[in-house]
C-alpha cells in the first residue's frame, strides 16, 4: 500500500535538497556508501586523533555535509568528539532522489560503512531535525557498536510531519508502514544513553515533541534538555548546548573505558 509519505508531491514538500561539491578540508575523508536502488550517499569524516568519540550525524533538512566543515573543529574543541556527517539522497554529492522511506532504509548501510572506519572510538549516533528519522531507525536495530544517541530538534509525531507540509494522512497506516515510518516505537529500543536536545521556542517542531521522544526512551540513561531562548536551528549558538553535549560525550567515553560487568 502506498501511503502519503510515499507520494512524490509529499516528498518534494518534505525535502529541501541542495547540491554542493565543496572539496573536503585538509585532514578529512570523503566516503561514498552504496545504498538501495543504485544510489550513493556522501559521508564526510573529520577524524580527530585526540578524541575518544565519533559522532555520526544525520543532519537537518536543507543542510549539506559541507555546512559542517568548519564546525568539525568546534565539535572537537567544545564537545570532545570527531564528526562524521551524512548527506541525504540528492543532497550535496549524494545521488538519487530523497524520500522518507528510502532515507530511513539508508541508515543501516551508512552505519555499516562508518563502523568499519571507527578505531578506538565510542560511536554516538546523532539525528538533527529530519535526520532524527534515520537515528531512530538505528535505535530500532539495537546495534552493539553504538554507544549513545543524540536527538536534536527531532519530531516524534509522524502525523505532525505530514500536517506541517499541509498533507492529511488519509487512510490509517498499516502496521507494516508504521513499523518503518513511525519513530516512536523505535525509541523504545534505545538501550544505551540518549540525550534529547530541543529549543524551548522551536516554531517548526514544537518542544512538546521532545517530550514525546523522551517519554518513549527507556527510563535508564535518558536526559532531556530544553534550551531557553532557542528555536529550531540555533541551538549550537548557545553555550549551554556545548556544555550539555560535552558532558554527554564525556559520560559515553568514560563508560566505554569502564571494564565490562557480568
């Protein structure tokens, strides 16, 4: 059955694809990952040898890998982490046409490719805004290589995603479609530490949706921080953001170095 989320007009309204062929900065590595339907996704890895964690970032809508080239140094200096950033299909140097279903399916092969390159790093998966759908999919997979999750400005309301694009769901989604598209049940599979970050004044994805994400996560090792005075796209301008991120990364790396119990 084809849902509203599979219709071309919905996906054209959902994704704001932007092409970019910016060369990689010194010290970074470009990786192209084969995904379904012959598409290739561009991943740019900013590996900082002094760090003990690597954040795999599924970025927000309208962004591209190159937008994070200068921020990679900030992630190292203020969060203590290396950074790997993924472009959706049709964004940056990635090929293919973006759809919500295809992008969710792309999460696993991207993770597989990045895991092969992680050496002595605690791997943290981060979804920002629309990229949260991919991070939620990795939650569902319960991959042992993932040490933690960060959900920034993420939507937990599937119907709300459609409504904000002025689409109605129409017929109720089947259980099979919900299993793929709805992030809420996926959050319950997150059995590692998770951080939910959201702007109190977010006018795109209401802060109430952060509560949805937080409530669906298992009780242990979950943290929610609402940043005062912040909207949807400006969280990283807040000093509080970096303090919270740094503490979370430090807690993950400390746990990774602790002897296994049992």
